[in-house]
């Protein structure tokens, strides 16, 4: 509402039609006021539109490949990421038809029945699925979908950058106590295709939740073979045998040997007590993962890894 004196002054100017310097002051003041309101409202609107930067852990385990994710600023330096990202692989029934689907299915068959589909490259009684449960799909049992996107990567095990095919080759050499299928051969192409298909939609270079085997806290007591033997007899022997040599049916292992000539060799990841304890705690007894307490998992892992097994081929005399 215009004040009385200003209204009277304005009317007098209209009647006299004479220029007055105060008109300039009035116009400039009004212009600045309107411009200021426009600028302030625009500034506040832009602030509201800026997305929040998601909090992520900027560190990853040594040797893991990394990539930027989320809405990080474009000027941010790329870093190795390790985040809790839930991921579910596709259902096996959804493998596509056609030639590519046939190769994926071959990869799945090799993985679940290595003794039949890749026997020439296996030196023991195991199948890939023995350490990577549910056809490589189960979290916390080194699932394929969580491994595929982390390669190429430097591995301290062989002191070099490994491709995903190199990683698969190592599994045949150590866990299967055999030899690697040729790069580009049908077995390697099929296993890589199956892994790729399982990982479709997963972020690249991100350590997904459920990757590898869980890293357990240290137990209250140092792992002990004697206590571990008791845990083994009560929880494991029913499937793996009292002697740890697995259960054979018609010449095939339905439950794998845990040590001895038909098990993984001393260069395999499962021969390391921390890996064995993490796998056991999350997955054993089969179908009852998480039922063993922390101390029991470490103790039975100590018992299992203390037995003799084939030597690490890297230590063999040339």
C-alpha cells in the first residue's frame, strides 16, 4: 500500500508533468529490488537441486581394481571402492536361447560337473561347485558374479596383473590340482561367458556384498586341532567321512574330500585357515550356514588345513 505523502507527490507530478530527479532514484531502487529478489530465488533453487554425494568407502583390499560410482563430482580423483552393494544374479532358467545361451549352459555344466565336462584339466575328485556353492551363485562362497567385475587386477599370489581367465586358470591349477584349459579354448570361453552372464547388471570394479569368503574376527582362543576334531566329528563327518575323504557314490564324490590326494593342493586359497574358517562359518554344515560359533569355525578350519594334501605346484622341484 502506497503511503499518503508518496501518493500525493506522485499525483502532483502527474498534474504538473514536470521532471523530478527523485524519479530516477525511485526507478533505480525498484529495479535493484526486483533484480535482487530474482537472483536470490534462483540461487536458492539451484542449491536445492544439487544432489547429495553418497558416502562410500574409498579404500579396497590390495590388488583389487576400482572405479567411480554414484554421483561423485567429475573433478574427483578415481579411487578403489569397496561398498556394501546388494546384487542378485539372474535365475538359471533365464539363460537365453541361441548360440550364446548354449555356451553359457556349457559353462554352467563345466562348473557344476567339472569331472565330466573338463576332466582333462582336473587332477582330483572335486568340482568347481564344491567351493563356490549354488553353481557359483551363493554369496559368501566366492560367487562368480562378484569376482567377474574385479578383473583385471594385480594379485600378490603371482606378483602380476591377472585377467579373469588367468584367475580361472589358477583355480584349475590349485583348487583342482590339475592344469589350466587353454586360453580361448571352449572350456575357458564357456566359463567366462557363464560368469559374465551371472554378473550382468553388476557394477564394475566394486567389491560387492557377498564377494569371496567372509573375513572373520579372530577367536578368543588360538585355533586348535584337538577342539577342531571334536567339531568335525559332530558336524562334518556325516558328509565328508570320518577320515575326511568325502562320500563316493558310483565312483563320483557327492561330498568332497577335505584332504588327501583327491582334495585341493597346498597352493589353493582354501588351504589357508582364514579362508577355510570364513567359508565354513558362512556355509557349513551344508544348508546350516551360520550355525557354528566363531571359535568352532576357526578350530575346525585348523583341523582341516592341518592334514596332508598335494603339494603347491609352485614349490615343485624343476
